[in-house]
């Protein structure tokens, strides 16, 4: 008996089932009996327990009420304080999505409001948080998903059939193929292979004057044979090359968290735009990014999902940036467990909880090694936050301006949260560049933030990102007005390494005044303008409309360590020690060669664990 037949056999005789379909790893039962739908699936608990699959009951489209009538019903049921923003229908799934600023009020006490929606509309309701700061990216993604609901129903059903009904060979081996970020930083990419499955984890770029891409030419990789792509988080060195797969023939699913999907879209569109503008050309088009959205399957932390005939995926918080995830692959029936950390931070920050470590079984740990060297120690975050506040207030008191070049995702929001908490800061903090859009996406997913931040936002109504001190700089004209202002202020602007972007425009205008301050809160890579200034250069060559000029640096330059989203050496060692399940082997990746080797030696010496530092284009047998 196949799994669909087992579900059918376990349903009540009067359910009036019209269809049983897969939606990825989930099984959805469509019924024409309204009472069966309104019973909310209570009768399927024994089936769920037996089959170990998520099963949902939905109404057949023939019994759902008229959409305009439903829209008015929902508006009447919603309390005004809920901040109802939008109501969107997906007839192919018999679902209605209710977007509101306060989803808890949409659900109601004990779920009573949402229950009333089900009873009075006979649609399956979904509740989503509307961004506090309007986000074009979030709105566009949601429109694409709704527009493509017919496509997605068929796509998800095909994925489910592949997962649940494919003939499975006995698993006699598991192999890992390295395709990027092995003994280097950038273009993270690897493939896990079994006799039944091919799963790719991350597909990034290595930004430089001539970008470097993953080694997709390895013989083990075949785009057409790929079952799934998993993205750990949205930074370009982990996701920037992913749309290329959809540009050139990949038709399978993309697994990530919802914040990662949204931030990934923002960053990939920006990368594509910059690549086209600078004349080098982009390896993919916006259609490929849209295709990736259509094929995306988002999972929450701790949600177990089958993604291939013999592979189950679970995401856990990585503490690196919003939505970043540790990837746990459970292969076979308890045969082998892999944890791929991606980038992670084993320290609590204002925005995020520390990386999850309570894995019961980990046979193979694949860990980043960015700060793997013995001397790669970061100061406590509390010291970094205190120093940031002190330096900003010093500059405000002397009537100067503070320029903070920042990456758009994570670093900018961490700094914003610190500044919003400085009681004596009464000035304005301007936000210029893509970081405003990234911040808007952050306001969509506060449930992915730290417990302390959630308490402030949900219980105390204190959302740092909507503080009145923050002002958006939305155009070149507005930027000129800010630059020409005589008032002291702070501006956070992209790019984080002063390699273009609005930050360079502010630098040109602020550099000559010793009252002003250039405040670095992020890593400045060798060869960048930021690294030169950080090393003490007082004259910086710039190209201005084809002419070479010298920019004199008279402003104060301060670097503050401690805001990194990566674990330092002590935290990397502590993470291996704190893992609930002691790994049999540790593979060190995503670090300069010397740092990967140093970390691997130290882990082996301290924990008596096998450690491996592969090179790119190698394949390792794990089982």
C-alpha cells in the first residue's frame, strides 16, 4: 500500500474526499464535507503518528464562499487594533492569507477569531505579519507566489511524489563533494550524494574585480539530477550564484527560511544590477531570481521536512544574520547525520540568539573557520557596544558627523539597535543605500530575533527600527541635503568596505574636517579603500569622472571589533565542546587555508576527533 492509499484508508467514510495531494513533504486532503474541514483535522492525528508525515485538511474549492463576500467577512471579524493590511486568495490551495501588523490579534484568544474565519468563509486561513516599514521586496515576493499558485500546486505535488514514491536503493555510501569555500572564503558550495539523492548546500560567489564562482564543472555535479538546493543564509558568498542554476535548467526546489528568501532576493537583485552597471555583466537575469522564488520552499526552525527519498532536512538558528540556519541532514533510516553550520555565531547579540547546539546525533560536522586561527579572538560584544556609543556621543558633542560604512544585512541593524538604545543620543541617524530595504524586511520577521528583542517589540512596543531618530535618505537630492546640513548627525551607509556606494560620497565630503569621524564596525578586506584608511593612509587616490584625485583624510578614524556575525576562535572551539552529540569527524571550511588547518589541528588535539580540511573539487566518503 502506498502512502496516499494509507491516508485514504484512515479517513472517515463521510469525509467526501475530492483529492489527496502532496505539497512538498506535506500531504493535503481536500474535502467537500464542510464539517470535516471545520473539524480541523482532529481525526487525522493517528495517521500523522503512524506515517510520521504532516497531513492537512483543506476545503475543496467547490465549497469555499465567494471571494468578495469573504473579504468583507474578514474585515468585520478583525479588530481595528490588528492593523489589517491585505487579504489575498490562492484558489488553487483553497487558502486566504491575512496580512496584519499584529498577527496575534488576527488569530484571537485561543484562536477564536481565526476559527470564526474558517467557519464563516470555508477557506483555509493563513496569517502573515505585514512589515512595519513597507517593503517592496516582501510585497513583490508575495505577489509572485500568489500569482503562481497554480504552478506551485503542481510543482509541490511533483516534489512530493519524487520524495514519497520513488524506488529507493539501499544506502551503501554517502559522499561530500567540495565546490567552493574549501580552504578559502567565498563561493560556498558543496553537494551531498547518496545512491538515491543529490543535495546541494549553498551556491555563492567570491566577490572581487573578477568574481569567482563555484566549481560546477566537477564530474559529480549534474544539474538535472539535483534533488534539492539548500541555502543557509542570504549573504552573497553563500547565495549569490544560486539564480544561475535556474537560469540554465534547474527546475527543483530551493529550501531556506522565509527571511533568507526575502533578503536573498534583495541582495541578488542588487548584485545583478551592480554587475550590469559596472560593465562586467551578470551571470543571470531577474527572471532567474523570480524563478527561484517560484521554486522556493520555506521552513521554520525545528521543522522536519523530507527533501529527497532518503534525506530529511531540519533548520536551526545559526545566530549569524536574520534567518540564517544550521543545516541538519538526516540520511537514511538513522544511517548518518550531517550538520553544516554555514556562517554562525555562538554568542548572543541584540538581534539574535546564539547558534543552536542541542543536536542529539551528529556524525559529521562541517564548520566554518573564518576566525579559526589561535589569535582570532573578538572582544566582548558589550565592550564593542559601549565603545560605539561613546565615540558617537563624543563626535556629537564637538559638532561633528559620524560616517559608519556598513553591510546592508545584519551589521547595519545591529548598529541601529545599539544607537536606538543610547539615551543621550538626541540627534538624527540617516540610513542610506540598500540597508533601508533590508531593515524593512527585518521588521517583517521579529519572531526570528532574540527573545529580548521580541519582548521589547511585542510586549513593550519598543521596536528600535521604527525609532524617530532614523531617517531614510531616498535619493541623490536628499543625500546632498544631508551632506550640506550644519547639524551633527550619524549616517550609516553602504558599502561596508568603501568600494563604492553612498558611503564613498559621504567620505568625500566629511574627510577633510577633523571634527568628523569615520567609524568602522566591519571587516575591511585587503586592497579595499576601507583597509587603506584603516591602516593609516592620509591621502587616498580616487577616480573622479576619469581624473585621478587625492582625498585627504583629516577626520578621526576609529575601528571597533566585536560586532562580527561569525564565531571567533574561542566560540568555534566551545561550539564543538557544547554539541550534545559528539561528532565522529569535523570538516573545516570557509576560512583562509592557514585558519582551516589551525582550527582542525586544535579540534583534533582537544577532542580526539577526526578532522579533515579538504580542497576544492575533492570528494570525501562519509559512509
